[in-house]
């Protein structure tokens, strides 16, 4: 063999290691029924999932976050409640909605931990407000967790409470304080009849069930109540509710959305969320005003007591003394004193407020309860600004407590700002008090001068004027505080929440987002299609069996001599007993192809030898040997079939001859050639069986007797067919290659392993076997298996070699053409 031939074989072996995409594609096409079945099963599963899944809805609402500054008490004084601006407040609102505290309020308000259910086709369905009854639970008593309590309507006034307990102890929850504990329950089935509106006191349920008006229910209709763990429901809603800016252009407009199975429940939760959020924000916004009103109320009580005391003293004085007629000059003095007394009282009130504020700042840590400085007439801008900032920071810190753990850096930052602003305010308070004290000194000096003018009056008149002055001061202070309180109440009442719903959640139809049936079907289609493809791909990668002539061509340069189809028959004598069959034509084709090999060899007038072997047992080696020998004999060639498979002899059975004597007896010198030779019932065909199984078959085949036997047969017969052992199992066949003019290596499709071709390739490469060709057994003419090579072969239904395609009428067949085949032929005729 030339170097060029060796290079071809090496290149071919390397090529055989690549992935055969085309082969994989045809493998898939061959298994189209499996793919179709997989898709069908996947679609059925998708349908089953779709009809059993509950509908999932998503609804939303829109809220806006306003930023308003509300005036306190005077037209020229303004205290802002917009701490951080709209963007900062929007962020706080978005955070608050996702907090546990907020969602606890909503769940408590709606009692979302209590579900009303009815048995559906596949599951218990939440009917929420469509339930024909209401349940007023006693929140101070425990309610059964996570097990439906059945309600069966008996008539218009009675119902039956029923359920079944698997054990004598169950867990309940008291929704007043959310405590969970175990209670004793009656084990087994529980049934009890009650009237609607009758209080029910059980260890596992406490409450009253009433009928809804205008709800008609048939007798024996069953409904269920199920209580869930409060914290679990809160956590579920906290994770489910979504909030986001409506658009980049409107960052103060937020969209709330929620996903669930019941649209009415979603609507209520979204709207309740907005209402509670709005109310909470208004309470925080009014906190400053509420503190101011409390401060004014406490001051009014003190002033009222003073006024009452002065009034009582005046009444007592008038009873004991006559009414004096004070001169016009004294009236002017008294009027001036009243003016200075009111100023003095106002400044003293300011001093008291400032002292109280200073003490509060130094001793307290909660700065959300500071009253407005304007409530006592303080108009100092620095004080108003500092109090506003401190209060705002304190409320901001309070808001963070719902969402951020204590010790977070945000708390430290706010505390630092509060401390800094508080130090500034304390310095301002000291300066303001000094200014007020100086003013008080001036007022006191003026009062002292005016009081000196009254010393000339009689003592009774001086006492009368003193009491009158006290009454005037108390009355004036009372009127001022009363006016301030009215103004504060008006401002508080006029306050509105910064959170306003501009588009409440509402069920207007639609909102369905799941289950996405189309997506499920699409996923099923993809899984149903690709799952078998992946399975086929894995099997294809792991499969090392030869399935078609194309694979043989790809794995080896050794030529394919012919193809033999699968033919179910009672024995191996197919060519002789079924001469018109497609298999018989295949062997005739092989015989014709062998003539080209023999013609290339030197013609010495001796008979030709043909060795038939395979990789392992079961590949049709003996079947091929018998039928090739038969086809030569029927052509008039004097043929002998030599059974050289000394380990597992077979050929004698089909010819009804014994195996007592054969090749083994000749090789050991026990018998001569004529003694071991048998005449077959087929003309021109003789048989030499293997004979008894020897202990040393390889040594016998290597001996000189074997060469002598072959030489004698060459002189007598035209064709000598050697049926040898499998090449992949023992070395006997290699010992016989020296006697073979041509060799056939049997490849059984869907049986022979690809690695066996590597073995014969190696033997061929180093020259141990010559003039070797492949014969493919169990061949099926399917283009998906034999693309490229199968079109060149065609006898009847696809057997034969290179001579075109014979019609089905030419050959015998035990099987009638299939309906599909006949339909194709009919369509071709059209």
C-alpha cells in the first residue's frame, strides 16, 4: 500500500471523530413519532396546568405627594412641614408603603388574615365579599390557624359548623395582640348547629356569623372560613405590593400596584393602603399643631384660674366697700398701667415659654412635642426656624425607625444635625431672654412711676384699682390665648394630607396577567420539541453502533462490496430456496463485484478463495458464507464451503449433515479429504464442516496441513469459501488471510460497533489483510440512514448494488407493500 493510501486512511479516521450533524438530523427525522408524542404530552400537561391554575390579576392606583407649607397663627409667620422637599418626601412615602408597620395597619383594618372560601373544581376558591355571610370575630380569643372551618347552610336561620381534627391539639392566634398558642380540640369530626347572629364560643373559634342582606343561598350549601398567621399575611403583602414613580416627568406621582387572585381584595387593599398612608401623614403633619393646642390649653387653664381668683376678689371687695368714683386723671393713669401690665404679662409668658423650651431641649430626646413659639407671640425668626428644623428632623428620625435598624449611619447623621441645631437654638434663647428681661426692666420702671401717682389716693381706692388691674391682666391674657387656640384649631382643621389619591383602584374589568396560557403552551411546545432532541442528541453521542452505509464510508476507506437486507426465513438457504427474493439478488450482486477483484489478480488456472469474517459473533458471517457459496454453485462454478470456525461450528445444520468429521480431523491427520467432504443437495456445492471442537484451534490453522488442504482444494474447485471465526474475538482469521484471494468483512447495521472498523482499518493499513471489502448486513434502504450512499443501491425495496432499481414484481417477497408505499406509487402515476 502506498503512502498516499495510508494518508487517506489516517485522514478518514480523523474525519470519523467529528460530529455527524447530518446523521443526527436524519436520526431525528427517523424518530419524528417520538418528537410528536413528546410535544403532545407536553401540550396536555400545559393544558392540565392552565385549567388548574387560578387567575392572577394586577390592579393599580395613583397617588400624588404634595408639598405644602401651612401658616401658624399669624399671617406673617410660616412654619414649613415639608422637611426635605417633595423628592425627599416621595422617597419616604415609597419606603413607608413597604414597611411592616404600615402593612400591619392595613391587614388589621381589612382583617386580611380571614378568608372566605368555597369549594371549586380543583381547589378552595377565595370569594371574599361574595360570601353570603359576615363573620365578626372576637379578637381577644384565639382563632384556628390554617385549617378551613366549614359552614353549611341548613335553612334561612340556621347553619352547621363542621370540620375534622386529626389530633387533640391545634394552634390558634389571638389577633388582638397577635399571640399564638395551642388549645385542646375535640379529636375527629366536629359538627354543631347555630343560629345566625348567635355568639359562638369555642376553643378554636370565637365570634358571630350573620347573613348578608339580599343574598340567597340554597340549603346544604357549604362555605369555609380560614384564618392565617397574621405575620405571614403581612409579610406576603409587604413583598407583593409595588410602588414606583408614574413617570420621570412626574416624580411626585406614584403608582401602587398589587397582584393577587381576587380583584375585589386587591382593590380594597390598595385603597386602604392609600387611606391609612394619607391619615398617617396627616397625623404627622398635625403633630406640631396638636402640641401647640395642648400647650395653649394648659396656659388657658392657668390664666382662667387667675381670672376667676381676681373676679372673686373683686366681688368680695364690692360687697364690703362702696363703689368709688375715680377721677378722670386717675382713669388715665389706670389705663396706662393696664397697657404696661399687659405688656409685662406677655413678656413674662415669653420668658416662661423660653425657659420651658430650654429645659425641654436639655432634658428630653423626643423633639416632636414642641409647641409653636408663635403661640406665645414669639416672632423671632431664628427661633421659629430652629424649632421648625428640629421638629422636622425629629419626625424624619421617627419615620426612619419603621424602616431602618437602630445604630444605622442615617440615625447618626440626623442626631448630629439635631444636636447642631439645638446648640444654635440654645444660644438664641439666651440672647432673646436677655432682650426680654431688658424690656421688662423698662416696663417695670414705667409701672413704678405710674403706681407712685396712685399713692395719694385713699387706701380703699388703691386696693380697688389693684384688684381691677389684676382682673384686666387675666382677662386680657385669657382673650389672647383663646384667640390663639382658635387660630391653631382652624389651621389644624384646614390641614390636608400631603398624600392624595388621584386615581383610586377599581375593578373595571381586565387586569388578568396570569396564568399566561399562550406562554405555557409555547413553553410546552419548546420543551416537548427540544427534550426529545436533547435525549436523541445524548443517545446519538453515546451510540457507537453503525447504522448506515454513510457511517461506514466516513469511518473507513475500505470499499463496500454489497448490501444484504434483513430477510426473515426458516434457515440460511435463502438464495437456493428463494431465488427471486431481493436478498438473492444482493448475493448475486456481491458475486459480480467479486469478479472485478479476481480479474485484477494473476490467472494461474487454480480456484479462487474467499474468506468471510466479522468483528464479533452474530453479524451474519455464516449466513453470508452459505449464500455466497450457493450463488456461485448455482452459476455453474464448482464450489466448496469450508467451515473454519473451529470454536463455534454452524454450517452443517442447514445442510442436514453431521459434524463428527471435518477440517479438524484432516488437520490432525485422522482423516483424508474425501472422508471429510460432503455433497450438498445443491448442485456444484460441497461442504467440509469444522468437525469436533479442538483444544488448540489456532495451532491447527497455523500448521502445514492447512496449506496442503487449501492447495488441494484450489486444484479441484473453482471457488473455495472460507467461513472463519470473528476477527475481533480471536486471531484465527488472521492466520487464514494468507490463503484468501479476497476477504469480506461482515458489518451488521444497528449491531456492529464503530470501534471494530478501527481494528480492521489498522490491519488493512499494515497489510495484514488484503483485498478486503465490507458487506453490510440487515441493510434498510432509508434515506435518513443512508444519505449519499443509499441512492446508489437498489433492488426491490432497497437491496443490491449499483444496477438501478428493479420493480417489486421482479422479486419474490413474503411481505406485501405497505399502504404508504402503495399510496406513493399511486401518486407517482398521477
